[in-house]
């Protein structure tokens, strides 16, 4: 698991912006909260997978603990799945053209096609029938046309997101930034997200903490949820 290490200077700057408050959101409405689990699929989790993120296997217990707490508190869990289709080659043409070669493009289309083995959620995740699964075709789930996430959340009156998953510096960060600018309160779980390296992980957390999201450890989140639950 990555060691969480956001620079003291960045935290001091963030605190000054908040007039001394250590955290951005001291309370949330649990009934209007969704836990987004980003891309914890076989294609990112398995040893030797197309986009293996080794540390992602080490955050599953934390993700499951948050899922259980949110579910018990009356919120919802949403499992996002990175998805690649032939349509992606058209609507995201520059990424496939310039960041891939023909072999890697074919590999992405095969691995993350709906129903493919690597597209499936990691079997150790706690996924219940009441949870929601949403496909996304971009790094960020709120890019227009990338997914039905925004509509799904709005239909349920959601205004707060707790985000976990992988990669911290790619799909997690992209989704969190977009969510903030779409009007959601965003909390990122620092030890329930993962990247290829600790440097990438912490750089993303730093960026998010300064301008886009509250950043908390799982234990803090669970205590917040427990305390709010007991107050009702």
C-alpha cells in the first residue's frame, strides 16, 4: 500500500484557504452520499493484467469497509467499469491514435470490452444486489457521453461522493475533478486509492486536496459515517 505523504506546505496552503479548517467537509448527508469505486476490475487487479496496478490489490479491504458503511448508512455504492468499444475509436480517436499503437489498441478493445474477463469487477470486492454498476468510456466518468453516472446520481438526489479505486492519478483524479466542477462535494479516500507508484499517488492527492476534494484516510471516513449515523 502506498505511504500517504502530502507535503506539509501544500496542506498549510489548503488550510489557509479554509480559514484554519483541517477538513473541507465536517459533515455530510449520508442519505445523499454515493461511494464511487473506480475501475477495480480484473484488467487492473490481476497479476500480469493489461494495466496491472499491484497496489490496487492492497486497498480492497478498505474499499469493502467503506462500501459496507455507506450501504448501512443509507447511501449507495456505484462500481465504475472502464469500457472500450469500437465506438471509442471514433469518439476518443486522438487518445487511441497518439497514445497507442495498433497492437495496444487491439489489446484495450479486447480486454475492456463489455463482458470480457478483464472488464469484470475484481471478485474480492463486496458487491451486493442493491449496488449500482456503471460503464464509462473515458478516464473521467463525468465527461459528456462517457457514462450515465451523473444522471444516475441526480435521479437519486446524490450531492456527495466518496471516491476509491484506481488509478489515483488517472481515472480517480479525473472523475474527482469533474465531480467537483459538476457541483458535488467530493471526498477521496487516501488509503483506498492506488497508482503505479507512490509518487504518482501522492502527487494526485496533493492536487485534489488543494482545489478539488477533501482527502481522508479510511479510518477517518468510517468514524465520520459512524458518528453521523449515531446522531440520527
